[in-house]
């Protein structure tokens, strides 16, 4: 039982909320919008908790970086079964979809990895707001730890990790020695819903709060957002009545 | 000033995505080279050399690179960067490039400039990176020595004759209205006829009608084929995020109020169990 798992948890706009860009084109409107745990982070938490339940992991620590409200998301991770949480807190105005960029988050995680002596970092493959798909990869670069990406299965055998990765052409399985960074994909597991007793229990679990500015890191955004715009809207087309009409339309307009 | 493009390939043929990446690279001032790393992949290098705008192909061939593991590719790129000092290193959105480029960026402390989609394409951000000299790590690890951290175990490549969902020119997708996994067979038959890949909505995947890797949408695959045929898919935001950049959208749905019709170029209000077989037959006549 040697695994110490650090799992990244990001608070994002809920996946079912319609995305609206602010009229002044400075970003997506997050005011009064339902926020939830990033779905890929849920999968990472679930996997970490399962490792703990299989007695492969000694401890599961959930980490979130962002404004004070990220604590809600950390409570969800604790209710799912994480042992404790660390919240690297920013000011309220910091937008985690634009201001905190993957390199900054990876640098923060690098320090927390040291502090927690984690030897496995589990992260979602990407967050559904900025869609960067970079933090895990950068972190593995900073730590010089081996990297598994798009994991659809993770097997731990002593100090060895076998990861099946979802690649464009199918699946590729790789193995690596711990410590390692693994980013997880949709097929890895189905995250549990936290039940009431566990939600109550989670209230008593500790959340360590670390103000970001005490970490003395250069977390300045590397990409400057010039503008954020709505994509061009599609227009509704025509209705066709019969299969013959449809094929004719396809032949003349699409396959011509 | 020069840029290099990491080629997508399977040691035999060059991925079509590399063509787009080269095209993007040629918008940047300076020479464009293509980097082909693999084993016995000379034919890939030759294909890359034929692409318009490519001034040089760097062909790295070694048994250690057969499976293009992330750490191997990363080491090769770092080595080449220390020699050639590229202003830009580009890759497509293939899983290989997505895995390796941020890793390399961390190693090189480099930065990017691009226009990118966020919120699954529901917002488009124009971003800029302050131009800085690319700072290099002095670490010079040998490629072979470093190839041990991640070791390849096995590949299970999709054996389906149908094209791959992410790059197929035509995609046929089914929704909850398919009613069962068994019923998806009529979509497979139609897809075969059209040379299409088959996708599914999240509702269909959640209901167990189709496996997870067929899911098109925000948390599944994002596709942009020439033709997207949505069969009994209502058109939830989640799903639209994954397919609304398709060139042409055809929707078949028995509910005339389904939101999918608002984005479809051609809509047909009809029963899929009648239309899909009819369509298959009609296309056979061609």
C-alpha cells in the first residue's frame, strides 16, 4: 500500500448550461451560472477512490486551484471519498477558464506534489471550459515523471503502472514506473454520486487552504485573450419530404 | 526563422491531419519542415516531402521509436530544437501530438500563439502570446537512453472496416430513438453503404445502445465531417457542441420540434425505421 494519489479537481461551468459569450467579447459569461466539477475530474477522483478502496492507495488528496467557491467542488471530491483536500486559493475575480492557464496550474501542482509526497497524479484529460488538454502533460514535463494520457484503464502492480490509452486509431497500452502522471478519459469508469451520509462525513474532512500568492510562483498567463466570440450560428435549412428528395439534395449540393 | 510540424503517421502512411497542420505552418514566416519519427517509416517521409510548402523533411528512424511513445518523441523534439532553434513547433489535434507537445513545451519553457476553440467550440478565443526568445533547457539526454521511462505494451487498433470517427468524411449518428443496440445495425448497414463512420449521442451511449468510444459531443468526440447524418438525435447542447462544425448536417427525427432541425441543412420529419432502410436502398441504386 504505497500509493499516495494527488487528484486535480476543477470547478467549471456545468456541462448542461448553455454557453453565452459576454456582449463585450471579453469572455464567456459566468455570472449566476451553475458550476460543477469538471466531468473528467470526476472520473479522476472516482479512480483515485477506487484505488483506495482496493487498498492500493494509502491516501487520496484532492487539489483545486481557484477562487474561494472552489471549496464546494472540493467538498464533492471529499464526499466521493477523497481523504483530504488542498485548496490553493486565488482572489474572487480570477477566472479559472482564462486567467489560470495550464502552465501555472502545473507549476502549482508541482509544489503540492512535493508537499504531499504524492507518487501518482491523476487528472482529467482536459477541462470542459478552456479545453486545453495540457496540464497533465506539462506537469509530467516539469516533474520529469512518465506520462499516461487519455487513460481508459489503469492497473497498479507494485511500483509499476499499466495504462491503456485511447488514441485516434484505437487503444495503446503502455507501462511505466511510479511516480507518474496520468490523465483520464471518459471510458475509465463511471463516477459515483455522493450519498447523504458521505456528504455529511465530507463536511468534517480537512481542507487545507494555501493562498496562491504565498507560493511565490510565476503564474502570470502566458496567453493573452484578445477577444472571445460566439461561433458563427448555423441557419436552419430546408425540410425534405421523401428519401428520394433527400438523396437528390445530397447529390446536387453535398456530393457534387 | 523556421517552423517544424510533427507528422501524424502509423509508420506506413501520413495522416491527413498533417496536411492541415503544414498549411497552417506555411502561414508563419520562414521555412517549414516536417518531422517524421518512427520505425521503417521512409514512405511516410516521402509522402511528407511531396506536401506543398514543405522545405525539408526530418526523418528519424529507430526501433525505439516504433510506437512513438510520448517521452521518445519529446526527447527527439527537444534535441532538434536545440539544434535548429525553431520559432514554432506545430502538431495536429491527434492524440499523439496532444500528448507530447505540452510536455515538450514544459521542457522548453516555450509559448504558443493561436486562435482556439474553448467551451467545446461554443466560444472562439483569439489569443496572443508575448514573443519571447524560446528558452532552452541545457539538458541533453540521448534519445535512446531516455526511451525507457514509458514502455509500449500493446496496441488494440480498431479493426472496423469503417473509417475512424474523428476523421471520417461522413458520420452517421444514432440517438435514443434507436431504442436498442440491436437497432444500431441498420445504421451500420447505411454507414457501410456511404463509407461513413458511426457515432452516437450521449443518450444512446448512456442507454447502452452504443459503446462509449462512439459518443459524439462535448465529452465525447468532436467531429467535423463533410456530411453528418443525425438519426433521431434531439440535438442537446452537449451533442451540438460535438458536431455543429460539420460542413453539412442532415437530421431525421419524428419530432418536428427537435432542436437539431435548427442547425440542419436538410431535415426530414419521419420514422427512422422506415427512412434509414429506404435511404440505404436508394443509395445502393447509384
